[in-house]
């Protein structure tokens, strides 16, 4: 099945050909609740009518142009996004994917600081290639610069006191060589972990006071996914560069790098040069502008708070012997599984994922980390939540 497609990953044995809101349909007409929001991109749900209409309107005007020209919609979108940011920025550019944007951001930080080393946390996933991948948990490169961290949700903790010496031992001697600390506010691919805020603040202060930049990867955590506009708001930091992707296009491939004119001014024109065929294209800009307008005009984040609370309470109420831990940050949920009777964790992850899919619920999973993972659309309604609860209980009760 699907022999003509290069097998870069394992594909599910169904074909999807329709979607709307929180739902997708296969070619046989079966309906599934999409609790992964596509690839974590559809914070507003599939085929949001306003996003679709914005794209259609732009298609009638201009969708692409030569790199030497800008369009009004691109400038309008830049202003809308910069005003949407919770901290002050005045520079932005648009690319296509989160991985590309992270690679650009790291390169930008190296050019601003004239340094080379990149610091990250050891469960981070920052990109599919290049320096971003090297700094991710999926790569064995730069292990000495992927530091361990405490997972903590308490604002009055003592995590920093017990970890300060470990941070200092990593940074002492190399901190002047660090171009940037690249931070994922929640390690989503890495296991759904939120690092301790005080721990992060301490690292950011040390990096920034020594001339390095703090680059925040909001590709997955941005635009309401954590319950706030951006994940870094949970950490009490002021980043130098913010990278957006995924939800910015709500299914359309567009990403953004946001920074300040102060940092831009430290690079020469030749250092800043970057030419990519679809950078700053007007079609993507039109989509992104409408996405941000919907978040603001429909109070998406504010209205989502009750959904977050209900789902969090539901997952934490699941009392099954094979669930070892429930992790959650905003609309990011993970069930950490463990061996059960004669079923090992790997088999259990696959079994539950498959049986939920058969019941009409699409969830994510990580075999290596023993996780079932859910990042549903922020626009999930009460009926959809009830459907999810019933199907999960039905499947879990029959294990």
C-alpha cells in the first residue's frame, strides 16, 4: 500500500480526503476526531472558514513574487503579528517551516554575537536538520551543551538552589563563546515536560549578561497551545528572538522569525542576506494575518481555558494500572504508559493508539518514550470532548 511514496515514516493504513473543525474523514467515509491537530498545526481546527476565505481572496490577487519585491499584505501581516506579541519586537520575516525558521534564527544569533556555541535543554526538539537538529535530543552532537533540567510547575520551588552548581559547571569557561540559548518552553516531542521557571530565568540571565541571545522555539507552543499566547510567558523571560510556525498558518506552511532592530543592526548586509523562493510570499502572509485576527477577535485563548481545565481533570481522573503518569501544559497532554500484565510498554502504546483509531479517535504517540500524546484543536467543543472521553474509556476498560 502506498508503494509510490518514499517511506520516510510509517503511514497509517487509511487515506484521508476531507476535514472540518476537529474532524477528518477517510475515503470510506469514516469520521475521526483529530486530537493531534494535523501535525500540531491546526489550533483553530481544520478548514477554518475565515482562513480559507482569506486564502481564496489572496489567490485572486497575487500568491508569489520575486524576492526583491514586497507586497502590502506582507507589511500588514508583519504589523499585526508584532502588535500581537506580549513583549516588544520590531523586526520580522516569514519563511515556510519551523525547522527552516529555527535554522535561520540560530544562524542569525551566531552572526549577531560573532560566537558559535549553541546551548539547549536535553529533551528539546528544535528542527529536522542543520544546527537545530544538532541541538535536539534526536542527535548525539554537542552533548555537553544539552543540559539537564528540573521539571517543575511551582513558582516557589527550590529547584534552582539544587541545580545552580550544575548549570555553572556547564557554562563556566565557555559562556563567552555561546551564541544563543535555544529554548523550547515545553519539550513536546521530548516527552511533554515543562522546565522550572527559576532554572530557565537563571540560565537566560547568565547568557544575556554575557552577550548571548535567548532564542525561543514557539513553533509548537505558540498561539495559545500552552494556555497563553506564547510558552515563554510561563517562564518569565524576555527572549531576543522568537520563532513561530505550525499554528501561524493553521495548516498552511508559513513560519516567522521575530526579533529587534537592535540585534539586526549588529549584522552587515552580507551577513543578513538570505534568499529562499517563498520567503515573504503574500499568500502565506494573508493566511497568517487572518489567523492572528481570529485569535484576537474571537478571544480564542480566553475561551479555551475551560476546555483546558476539563480535559486536564479528565486525564488525571483516568485510574488504570497501565497509566504511570499524566503530563499536561495547556492543550498539550501526554499519558506515560508502563508494562501491564503480559503487555510491555511498546506493545501497549501501539495497541492503544490502534484501538483508539479504530474507535474514531486519532492520537499521537512516542514508542521510545512510552507516550500517548494529544494536542487537540483549541476550538474543541463540548460534544467533541464528550466523544473523546467515551471512546478513551471504552478502549482503556477493555485492555
